[in-house]
C-alpha cells in the first residue's frame, strides 16, 4: 500500500482510499504535505490538523467549482464538486463523534454531494427508505438500462466507518450502471447520515433493515424484483451475508472483505493485534452500536461483539455468494474468508477471490487498488444476474 505517512496506518488508509476513489495525486499531496509532522504524533493526536488541511483543499475546489458554474462550465464544476465531496469525506471520517466539527463537516459533505449529482452524476439522486417509523437515507443510481424497463439492482452496504458518500466517490455504482445494473447506496443503521444526524445505531440482525430496503425497491417500476442483490464492504462483509441468509428475496450476495467473526477481530484489537480503521477507535465503535460507556470499560462490549459473527449463518445462504478478500488484509485475517467459503455449503454458486500483492488490492477491501476489486465484483454481479435471467 502507498504509505504517504510512514507508520500511520489509519491516515495512510484515508489517503489511499481517496486516491483510489477519484482523488488527484497533486491535490492530495498539497493537502498532506503540511501535516507530515503531525502524522508522526499518532492517528488520534493530529485529527484537527488533518481536518484543517483537507478542508482547505475542499475550499479551494469549491471556489473553482463556483467560478466554473458562473462561466457555464457545468461539467468542470461537477467534477470539482465530486472530488471535494471525496476529500471532505475522509477528513470527516477521522473525527471523534464528540468533536464539535463532525456534524457541521458532514452536513457540508451532503451539500457538496447534491451539487455533484446535479452537475456530474444526474442519474444519482437522494432517496429515503422507510424504516421503523424513521427513514434510512440513501443514494439511488438508476442505470441507463432502466430507460427501457426494469433492471437488476444492488444494495450497497457500508462498513463500520464509511458512508453513502464514500460509496458514491468509489464509482462502484457507475461500474454497475455500465453493466445495466442500478445501485442503492445505503446508510444503514450505525453508518453515515443514519447515525450522524438521526441517531440510528447498528444492529446484529441486518436482515431487518435490509428487508426494508427490498420493500422499497419492490415499489419501483424500474427495478426487477427477481434480481436484487446485496453487496457489503468491510463490516458490510458481515451485514450482507447475514442479510442474504435470512432475507430470501435477495438473489445474490457479495462479502467485499470477509468479516466472518467481527467479535474476534475486536478482541484482537483490544490486545493491540491487527490494525484499526479510524482514530479514536473504541469511542467510535461504542457510538456505532449505541452502547453506553467508554473505552475504559470494554468487557461488556466485547461480550456483545462476540455475537457479531457468521457461524451458523452462511450455511443458510441459498443464493450465489462471492467472497472477495485481500491476501494481506491487516484488519481481517484471510482465514475468515476461507471460513465463510467453507461454510457456505448451500450456495449454488460460491466463489472465493483472494487478491494478491502481485496484482494489488491486497489490503483491507482492496483499498490499495480499489478499482481492481470494484470491476471484478461488478463483472461477477453482472454475470450472475445474467445467469439468473436465463
């Protein structure tokens, strides 16, 4: 993995995610160069510096976008707003949930994304999924194929610390669209806007909110209800198999990072084994799951986290199932990918794809070569939907 900040895995992960989601090396370098010294103080200590540096870059791009809009150069403006969304997402992701800048920064991310849709991605729109008296915010990409009738769709599910804006920046929805597949980028409970602005926390029984997403999709005339799939990255590699196991309307499933035993990963992290995805990690985790207490009282949380696993679950997946995992994933052991594959005995089409150092995409969810994994997943989904349509 490209390591701009030697020894600071969390910050490097953010840089690589940004670069592999449409960021430009010169812009990223100009944001990061002034904070190289701050990065040496550790992943937590320099988050304010990280926010200032990346906000300054965002401000610059927004200024350029506004000038482009005034000149009638809407495509240029849309590209600038899209990259600004990508950059500010990474700055927001680094903040502790108690940081007073977190919510205002995220609200600005939402505003930038809407401007990007209008000028850069007009087939993407904001939608809301009814869920237990509230709504789950999402972005829906209507594939060009929907102009001719109902099309298959993928529900794309977040990980522990990502958002629907990260999913938009990744461009995976576009890879699907070019293959005739729509995409619902969902801020499920415990992620993104659902958590930050509505206080909807995560739950183990992912099939409940996943079922709500399917309910909503089935109301749309542009969706083929027989071809709805679920794809989840990082912690979504737990959520998506869990959803497919118990929500039988899903036609296929992808675990983009095999989070077979998330509870065991937490115990490893408590022992300082394995890397962590965000600063202020334990505070973030407790916030996501809506658990009272702080990082000094973890025993009860770790007992709870033991139930976030797929033992006895993947056996109940009865649809095509792809597991994509990096050989050198420093967060989730490769052994978990093999465990999910070995236990998915009732899937009519199960596949394990391990990405190697020689090809890249060997880090967590392939962030070091994200487009490589993205197109593989998109091809597999497209091929599988085609097989199901025969």
